[in-house]
C-alpha cells in the first residue's frame, strides 16, 4: 500500500471533541472565584461576566486566564444569558462563582464530550450544597438537579423570571453522575439576607404575572415546605444542619407569601435593588 503524503489526515480519524466554554457570573467573589475557575481547567475557555465588583474578583479571574467582561447587573437570568452569548463555543457549561465541578462530574462530562455530546441537547446533574460545615444529602437540598451543560444553539436562559432562573433546551436532556459542589452561604446572616431579597423579587414577579396569595397559603405553605423537606424527604437525616436548613427555607416561603399578600392589598414593600447583587450565585 502506498503511504499517504506527510500531513494527510487519516481517513478514519476520529473527529475532535466539541470545544467547551465555561461561563461564570460574579460579583465580589474574590474569596471563591479562584476555586471555581480551577475546577474548570478541562474547558477550552472560561468567561467571567463581572458586575463591576469592588474587590479583586476581576483581577484574580484575569490572572487565572479567564476572559473577564464587565456588565452592570440587571438580573440573574439576563446576566447568565449574556454570558453564554459571549462564549466562543456553542457548548457551554454554566456555573455560579460559589460552585465547583466535582471530580466525578468532571469525568462524566469529559466522557460525554469525547463522544461528541452525541444525541443530547443538554445535561443535568446533582448539586451538592455545603451548609455550615456539612454537605446536605437529603431533604429539599439534594439532589437539586440543575441543567447547566448545553448547546446554546438549542436553548439558554430563557423566560422572564430573573430569580430562581433555570436554563432550558429544545431536545433530549440527559442526567450525568457526579455532583456540582455548592458553597452557597458564608454565614447565617448572609443566607437570611439572600432569602429575603429573593422572596421580595419572587413576590414582585408573581404579582406582575397576576398570581395572588390566599389566607390558606399564608398559613399552610410554609408548614408544608418544612415538613415536606424535613420529614418526607428525609432532611432529618442531616442532623441539626438539616433542621436549620428546613426552617430557613420554610421562612423563605413565609416571607414570599406575606410580601405577595401586601402587594395585592396595596401595601408597599421595598423595591428590588437590581443594580448589583450581594453575590452572583443562586440558591
């Protein structure tokens, strides 16, 4: 057989795996952005959309090789959609600055990528949250599956809701093994401030869509959220961490319902401050 000229590609050579962009939104995350970026070393690029942080977030991200873009914050969904639109590649992996790709999840992503993400429009996986020194593996906290790896040509951060936003795609979605590691709260005070802000934003969103609170929801919804997570979904198995988490999450439902009740009855609540988030992560 006559040998091929030098530089001629082999006829049966496997195609190169799809290029992958990692997209992060951030605001004042100097203490967490480095670990987030380090967990994305297997990606072809890292894009960080920063909401004009007042700390060293942007500098640290740039020094670690990320492409940093400054953009005023106008909502979680909008910021994340902007981030994927800036990516150089169509397959994107979206993280908040308080998240890291775990080893098992990285292995699963790389395996799917080697197969060309064949037949899938996107992938979901579990999110494992640390809560004051313990990872919560039960209750409403876990597995908390999220769709974060997808082909932006077939989906994205769509819709109008700017809080508790979720990506969606047109086509098959597969579930990967492994966890997205989540460090959502620096302190209890930070959690309480964050949940109150989210409660206000959700109440305003629901009110604008015509949703209304009832006396029954005021009384029953917080209780149901607590017992569903703590008892029926096994939150008690996480010890006192699970108990505190269940109480705080039930309190979020109480706050959101009260604020919606006030809005529909003409009482003012503080308007959502959308100029910049206290952090750029979601619950």
